C-alpha cells in the first residue's frame, strides 16, 4: 500500500518535499492557504521582490525534481562572485574560478521557484487543496495521524509541517522553539538598473547593519538594507525618488543609473524548533528553523531538510515511523544550528564600532582573503557541498 502523506504549506520547501516523496512512491496531498496557478506565475511579467540565492546543492535538487529546467528558461541570474566588505580596503572575494566551477549559485524570485515546483504536481499526481482557516487539532494513533479542521479531517501515515516560521502544526503538536527577534529588520528594495547583467553580489558590513546588492535577471536587482526598525519605517514612507537619494548616499556606487520600483520590510528572527518531529508529524524548512537572511541560506537549509527526510524514509515501509523521523533530525539539526550560529557570529561581530573588534575583523577579512584551502572550504560549504 502507498504511504499517505499530508503536507501543510506549499511554499518552496513544502512543494519540494511533495515531489521528492511522491517520487518515492507516496500519495501526497498539500494543504495550502494561498494556492497559485503555476503556469500563470511562470509567464507573468510581475517581478517578485522576494528573492533567494539558490546554492548549487539546491540547484541540483531542483534539477532532480524537474523545476530547474523551467527556471533556466525564465528570469534567473547566475552569480560567479561574492564579495564581503567592511571598507574598500578590507574585503573578502569568493570567486567561482577558485573552486573551478561556472557559478556559485543563482538569484531567483521566490514565486518562480515555487511555481516551477508546482508545475510538476500533475505529473506526480500530487493533490492540492486550498484551506481556509487554521487546523484546530492533531490526533495520533500507532499507525496514523489526523489533522482536524472545523469541517474536515485529513488522515495520513505522515504529516509534514512546511507552514513556515509561524507553523500552526508545530504549535498544535506542542513543539517549542528557542530563539529571538533581532533588534533590527531589513528592507528589500527592487530596483531597475541601467546596466548589463551583473554577476557579482556584494555585501558591506556597516556599523548600522549590513547592506547588500543582489543582481537579478537584467534589468532588475535587489538591495537589502538592515537597520533599526524606526529608521526603516522612515525610509519606507519616502517616495521612490527620495529613497533613491538615500541609497545613493549609503551604498557603494551601483553599476548604472537606477529607479526604485518597490520596497518591503521584513522582520528578522532566529528560531529553532526544540525537536523536528513528534510521533508521525515532522517539521521541514522554516517551520523547523528560521535564520538571519544575512548570507541567504534559509531556503537552502530547507532544501537540505527535504533531501535528508527523503533519505531517512528510503529504507522504511512506513513513512511516519518515528525512528526514521529521528534519523532525519539527527542528520539535519547540527548542520542547521551551525549555519545559524555562523550567521550570528558575522552579524554581531560586524554590526558595531568597537575599535579593537574593528581592527580584528579587518585583519580577519585580509587573512581570510589569502587563506587558500580554508577559503575554498568555506566557499564549498556556502554552495551546499562539493561541486
Ligand atoms: C529578506 C529575506 C531574504 C531572504 N533571502 C534568502 C536567500 O537569499 N536564500 C535563502 O536560501 N533564503 C533566503 N531567505 C529565507 C527564505 O525566504 C525562507 O527560508 C523560505 O521562504 C522558507 O520556505 P518555506 O517553504 O519553509 O516557508 P514559507 O516560504 O514561509 O512557506 C510557507 C507556506 O505555507 C503556507 N502556510 C502557512 N500557514 C499555513 C496553514 N496554516 N495552512 C496552509 N498553508 C499554510 C504559506 O502560504 C506558504 O505558502 C530570505 C528571507 C528573508 C526574510
């Protein structure tokens, strides 16, 4: 008999989980609050301000799931260089040539990644149901798990929570989280830029928080601006012309003249679930961990969860088997924690003006830039593994 899997949340991670488990023989249903028409999204000219740096591990997974070929035909931007600065004199440059590869990753609009996965559902007979309202409770027996809505119930062998950082499923099974809300938020600014396709993404660490330039498919790019919430609230209510002037006086010169198209402010939180499973319920992606977006690793960690979960279920007949779910957690927890801690060390280490620390980190950037083998290892880790 086929394993029955219900997934709450059809974002990038939930959608990838659905295809991966359907490919392993499961009968999959996704419950989603905001269903999309993937073909309409893939052909739309509307640019999504939410973008993600998709690393090489995630690219390989998206290839395996059939999504990457669709994305390659669409608006994606490969990047070959990644530079971190404190000042022009102190920078650390990662270059794809150093590890003998064509690119480090792609910058892709989240809606396109999600839609390219949804476009595969028909082929794998994945059912999608639009749900209104939150699930109210979850009950479990030795063999099944049941999700209860006001007027409907869903019973499965495995229930996957892919419903993001504020996961209701996680809450219903009583899994707590440790973490905090950062003092700062970050603003994403979608710009249209008069320059050829850019392949270098950069980030500058300033005392007020990091700022970053993320090239998108020309003529667009995304700017990320960390600051305290009051300052971002002020910037957000400026006209696009006024915001452009603020960008010009706070960012390094951009590669061409530009116009501000859209802006959005995102709260920042770090959150880690105390356990990744409870009986036949398992957490993936942001439902299990949310990370400071500083180095663009959130969804990449989520895609690694998907691969690890599928691997843990490969050798079992029962996809809800708690032992297999523990195996998945064992594989992912430390890796997720390590990445979260590394991001925080960079974030807190750089966002201040303490003199000895400033001296130390400038030295660290210089040493790291000449660190040969170590630098290559860091780069490979950021790409998601060996490529
Ligand atoms: C500013 C910013 C920049 C980022 N940049 C990067 C980057 O460069 N690279 C990177 O890897 N990551 C990045 N991230 C992180 C990345 O966006 C997240 O890690 C990723 O979106 C998580 O995907 P997910 O599918 O787990 O959750 P989500 O994207 O939150 O998706 C959850 C889905 O579940 C649905 N849902 C929620 N509740 C319910 C419910 N009760 N019932 C049914 N459906 C429900 C939602 O509608 C949604 O479709 C960034 C994040 C931010 C804020």
